[in-house]
């Protein structure tokens, strides 16, 4: 048993500046969607090189209004990776559309463009790629497929604030891109998200859908220039972001280059330490991309070990290190199996990846001494149980 304090799996990089910004928003008297949200949208749009950004209450809500704004619904099929967080798929089901799972590529754990091409049918309307861990999907290939079949591209960029594919920032690529500012993400506001798009009409519809389908937003209603009158022009959602999380987001956005530099340094330290270990398969960065390192997904080479992934996790826990696993494949969840008839064995790369994946702690506030403990303990466990 380790004497040093437990290293939690995740800890948000929240400091005095975030606290002061949230307090200032509280004291300003404007706590719902207002000037700080507008400022946050503009600053985020500038970061990712998108002409428009609409702040939302979560990435999940952002994906759902993006599907709605693109009129995707019953009868439509949407391609989505089998290896993702559940909400990439629940949003499709919520719209009454049909999710069509696609297996991932072994190298980057992202949707496999060739498998996606095989999954296209006359009903396919959109593709919903997920930039796993912060590693960019092969967007050039996916966009070529989308063009060929007239598909919309809606990206789940929950892990991909800061990710670049070639010279394009994620957020400036697909028809719509949804980001997450959930507590564990690279840029955190507790709960929150952003949808970016280059299409002005789509941005207007996203904004409207995020607030009841109202013809003007609350922000305009209560200013000196506003009036109480508004219209409801379609049945919208309630998915707007408030000014308190936006105030935190503005601080996080300013700190992002430093926070990302620290993530990058930790990931590179892990990669260097694990590269020579026969039982460890560290994540590779696809050339020409910039990884956001939201996660550090270490894969085990199980054929080189006498223990399975869960036993490895238990050993890390005993050594004082918290971990997580990303992801339980979508077709393992009972609802999806019953509703869509998916079976174990259907998506073999996703299944194999799940069986051998451990997400190690990776966050800016990890001290160098903690990073070294994670390295030492991980290597020690791998060697002790080598086959
Ligand atoms: C976190 C996450 C989401 C959901 O983000 P929320 O902001 O919590 O809705 C969606 N997709 C992926 C891949 C995620 O990791």
C-alpha cells in the first residue's frame, strides 16, 4: 500500500480567477444568458476559427439541437462510432432517427472511414464523428464520404477543444460541431457546451432552438431596448447557457494555452516512459494533427500480461492511483441492444479496445512528483505481471 496521498482520476483546473469571475457575474445582477455568454461565444468562435458559436447547457444538448436544426428525424439514419459516450447516440434516438453504429480504427480509436462508407444506405443523412480523447478524426476522408452521399457532418467535439486536423481547428470543419465544458473536460464550466458553425442561418436556428423556439432571446427581452413581446416559431428546447458558467469559461479560455501546454507535457512524459514497455501500448498522435489530450487512453497488450484490465486497474488503485475506462461500447448497453438489435461481436475493434483500455489521470494540476508516481507504478505493475 502506498503512503502518498491518493491521486484522483480527475480534478478540474479551477482557481481564484474562475471564482472571482463567477462572483462578479453573481453580483452583476445578470445571471442567465447575457453579456458574458455573448463574450464567451465570440472568444470561443475566434479560438476555433468558426464564424458562429452558440453557447448551450451541455454538449449533449448541443448535439440534439444540431440534429434538430438540420431536420434529422424519423426515417433518417446517422452514422456514429460504436466507441463513444452514450449521449452521442441517445441524441439520435431522441430525435426519432436511427443510429447506425460503425466500428473504429485500431490506430486512433476514431470512426473508421472505410467502415463508415460500408454503412451508408439510401436513408443515411448524417455522420456524427467523435474525436476520441482529443485525437482528430480523419476529417478529410469523412468529408469526402459526406460529399459523395450528400451527408451532413455533425461532430461530437466533447474531447476536442484545442484539437486540430491538419491546419483546421475542430469547430471549423463540419456543418456543426458540439463541444463540452463538463467538469472533467479540458475547458470546464461545470456544465456547459458550445455549438459552432459556418452557416449563419443554421446558427440562427440553433440559437432559437436553444431557447424554446423563441423569436428573440431573454437577453434582448429584458434590456432597455427590449419588449415583453416574443413569438414561438417552432417547438424548441431549453438548452441555453447562463452568465455564471460563461464567466468561468472566459477565464478558462484565457488560460487554455497554458493548460494545454501542461497536458501536452504530461502526455509526452507518459508516452516516453511507456514506449519501451512490451505490455503497454501508449496512444499515438496521428501526424499532422494536434491532440488536445483530454484523456490519456493507455491500452494494454493483454497477450503480454497474466492479468486482465480490471485487475490492472485494481493494482493501480492499491498503489494510490485513480483511473477510468473509455468507453463501454454502445452496443453493450441494454436499451440499445433491445431497441436496435445490436449484439456482442458486432464491432470487434471497439470491443477489443474496451477490454484493454485504461484512462490514466491527465490534468494540468498534477504535480511532477505525481506524474512520476503514475509512471513508476504503471510500469511496475506491467513488469510484475508480464507474461
Ligand atoms: C462528455 C461527453 C459528452 C457529453 O458532454 P456533456 O457536456 O456532459 O453533455 C458527449 N460525448 C462525449 C464523447 C463525451 O465524452
